[in-house]
C-alpha cells in the first residue's frame, strides 16, 4: 500500500509484540509497539492512528481502561482487543467500550490481519460519507467553505478557527482533550501553542455568542467541551 495505514499496538509480551509488529509491517502497515497502557495512551495522543490493537492484561493501565481513555479522545478510531481471557463477561465489556473486534489468544497472525483489513475497509466506506456541514444550535458550519452561517449573517473563519471548531463538533457535548487538539492542529503541545489555542477558543466563543444555547466550556485539567442542542432536541 502506498500510504501506510498506522496501527497502535499495545502488548506487554515482548516477544509476541515484536512478532506482531514485524508481521504487520511485512503486510504493509506502519505499527508502533507499546509495552504498557500508559505508554500506549501517550503514543495515541502524539500520533494519528487508523486502528488500535490493545492487549487486555497490561501493566500500569489495562486494555479496557486504555480503550476508555482513547474513546474519550477519539470516538471513531477502531479498536481490536487481544486477550488470553475468553469469559463472556470480558467479551461483553470489550464491546461495551466500543470495541470493533475481540481476538482470544492464541490466534493466527493472518487472522488478525484479515480482521484489521475488514474493519479498515468498513471505516473507509464511512469516511467517504464524512460530515462536512454541522448544525450547531442556530448556526450552520461548513467545514469546506470555512463559514459559520446564522440567518443572513455569514462569518468567514480562518483555517485554524475552522480546524478547531471541526474538532469540537466531532466531540459535540463530549470532552475534546487539550493535548489531542494541540497535536492534531498545532503538531506540538508546547506552551506557546497552548496559549495560541486558548486565544482561538476565545474567538470561537465570540463567533458563536449570538446563540445563548451554545457554550464552549473549559474542563479543568482535561480540555474543552462544546455544548449545543442536537437536532433531535
């Protein structure tokens, strides 16, 4: 494949982890290997991954906890669990956390790659229908034209404003983690970029102030949340 799809692989068994990484790379994927859940979460915040393969039983942070934290940052990225457990309760917990698949050890590496391919094909199909226009309260936000429209009023957004508002819309009424937003838009989460993002959040609040039902609130120590009524409401 020309553009290598990027996989986050979290496995505390060093030998199995290295074998899986080598096999995935041989199949044309790019794979980052982490030996525990904490390293896995840090890697996820730094990189943009197309899919996560998480061992359930890991030191420092287990796969279920890691998956929950990943879901708080990105609700769409596919997750496959690897586990030595085959209890029904564990399988149900995995799917409850939004797992796309669940493979019990021992397993065939070809089977894993086959399941990864199937999930990524499905995700690609969804992306072809990706949302480009969002309804935020009484506003219509067009991500391609970078416009925010309310009635006859059209506000043109800068690229950074548009990128940040897109992330907030993708996490509507959920927490958008600060580090994830910085890495996604500014590439680096240093102090100056963090201050810059705060300025853009203030600008977005001003752009959206005509609708009192909309808020962008700070979640201390975590990030921001765009609060707005959904269409169903």
